[in-house]
């Protein structure tokens, strides 16, 4: 299904407000330089039709490595972090012109430096949950400026945005989000974003009321994207991954797995809470409240994906 198919499915918005699509790219969609080029193509194509907000995860497997580093041998943590720094720089070199690589190296260096005190405290056995979260958050803080630079290279006007300014976490222990404050912060931020800008927001990250970095739990970029889509009344949240839609079981391991072509938001929430859809467990909550459709799709396996819609829209279309 392409973008115009989706537009046929939902009735046109009665207001003149510019349409917004939130595009979320998971780690596997940004796992290789080729995949990142694919992301840039999708964003460029979508931005011809409407305003786009991009939400990105860390590059594939990076959060796993950061987790291992945060809980592993503290004496080796800094070396491991430096390897990740080099890996990102290497990816940047294959995608960007030297001047843009330099600009990215500067941002990467700053993000690296932010993590070092947390690693030191963990090494001195004085680390807290905030230090672990600061380490885990580095994956998205390394990836968002990279993806944003690649979008600029592709001719778009883009900036990266640290979601700790947008997502307010009420209870840092369990990543519980203060929804009202978060909605206010997202709306206030977006009024300052020019119509031609494609922001690239770090998934997975929020901040406590005292401004300290907190993560939303593994897979949390889905939730970030849903919070942004709901707050901005986006016409759709597109969740891009390496599989063409949601299945009854992992299609790679289970040949009998069946794809869900369409679900209501409530059905998806039910299945997701039962751990059947592989999205962050709170993803559907903001979307149900705002009646925002979710389209799960892939550019690696082009197809129709899975459309998750408000029940009333599905009923009206059948
Ligand atoms: N990078 C984080 C994780 O791997 C968040 C996400 O990908 O949604 O859990
Ligand atoms: Mg991930």
C-alpha cells in the first residue's frame, strides 16, 4: 500500500490544518547505511505530501550493547562506548560529505562526553538508575543527529531533537509518563518548528521533573512516536520495521504465521498487552484516546503492512 492508498481509506480532514505524519523507524530500519538511505527515501517521498515528524531508535543492537556495558565490567565500559562512537562515525563517513561528517563528529563527541560521568560513577559503584538510563539513552542520542544529517544530505531541511525536552516522566523507576505535561510540551515545541523542517526526534528518552534523563523501557521508541502522533493530531503514525506488518507469530521462525491486514486500535491494544505484537506495551494508549491510525510497514519487504484503525472508520469502510 502506498501513501495515496492510505489517504483513500481515511476520510479527508475537514480542517485546513496541514496534515502531519509521524514516521517511526526502529533499529532494524536504521541498521545499515543502505537501510538509512532507504529511510531518507521514505521521508523525502512522504514530505512531498505532508509535514513529517521522524522518530528514531538507536541503530540495530546498539541498545543491547549499551545495556551490556552498563551492567557489565565497569572497567571496560568506556572502551566499549568508544567502539560505538567509532561505529557511528564510520557509518556517517559512508553516507555524508566530509564537512557533514565533521559536524556530526562534533555532536557525537558532545553526546559521548555526557555519558562519561555516568560510566565513572558506575565504575566507582556510586551509579544510580539515572546513570544507567543516561548510558542506555546514548543509542538514540547518537542515531538521531546521524539520521537528521542524512536527511539534509538528501536535500531536506532537518534538525535532530532530544526528546528529553518533550517527554516528561512522572515516575523514573518505571518510565511512567506524565501525559498532560508531555502533550503540552510536544505542542509547544511543534509550534516553533517551521513547516519545511523535518524534525528527527530521539525515541525511548524522556526526562524526570528535575530534568534528568529517563528511558521509557525497552522498545520505548514506539511509545514516544505514539505520544507525538497523538499530541499533534497526526493523520497517521507509520511504524517502519523490517517486517511487512504484524503477524500472529514471528514469520521467520513460524512458517504458519498469518499477517494481520487490519485491526482496530482496541484489538491491537489487547493483543499487544498480551505480548503478541512486539510493540512497547503502552503504544496504543495515546492512539486510542486520539483515534490516530497506526500503519505498520516495511520498505525492505514492500507490501500492504498492517493497518490499525479506529473501529468506527473500519465499520464505515466495510
Ligand atoms: N533503542 C531502544 C531499544 O532497543 C528503544 C527502541 O528501539 O524502541 O529498546
Ligand atoms: Mg531497538
